[in-house]
C-alpha cells in the first residue's frame, strides 16, 4: 500500500538519497535542492507541504505541494487559489509499477480536504522534451491549458 508521510528529521536522509533514472536527471532537481527551495518558500510565507511517498514503510518518492501564488509572481492563471504539484518524483527502482499514480491519487484526495484553502484544481508543469512527465500527467487526468511558466508547459486537473 502506498502512503504519504510528512518530511521529518527522521526521514530526510532517506528522501535525499532517492534518485530518478539517469535520463530524467536533467528534468528534475535533486531532492536536496528541492527541500532547500521548500524551506525558502515556507520562510516566505508560502503554503508549502512536503511528503515522503512510502510503499510498505519504505520511502520510494518525494513530493512538494504549494497552495496559491503571491500576486507579484509571474504565474499561470491556474496558480491562484489552487494547488501546485511543485516537485514529484519516484525513485528509479520503483518507477513503472503504478506507485506514482497511487501517490498522486492520494495527493488529490488530500488537496480535496483543503489543508491550505479551497481549490478547484491542481496543476503541474513539465519541461519541454520530458515525454515521461507529459505521458504520466495525461494518464492521471491532467490536461495542458495552453499556458507556460518559466519555459515549462502547464497541465491541470480538477479536484
């Protein structure tokens, strides 16, 4: 069974050690960098939540979600008052087993509880050329909305 557990001092080293497959490394930041970015977002009063993704009590992935966007950001229209799947990864040893989809479904259910505020959508972005992310999000019910942010395609899903 896949489950989400908050990032803590007990699991941070295991989460930092997770790796994506070699061809994916150019598309996603290492978890250590993303954890630092999440910390900075939190200190800037952005509603940011970090989770380890677990399968049978073994950490297999990592995710960061953010709620809303500050008005001064150059964000897509969907960013305001919705949830952003900022960082989402499954370790290379656990990919292509359905765990990412299970984790994303858990995240969608969690977002529906409005932990940071009411929302109608979840959104994510992916880099040009990242065919794996494009296919994954499409398979999980996301649709491109025609916008881009920082050179990445924006894809959305209703909660």
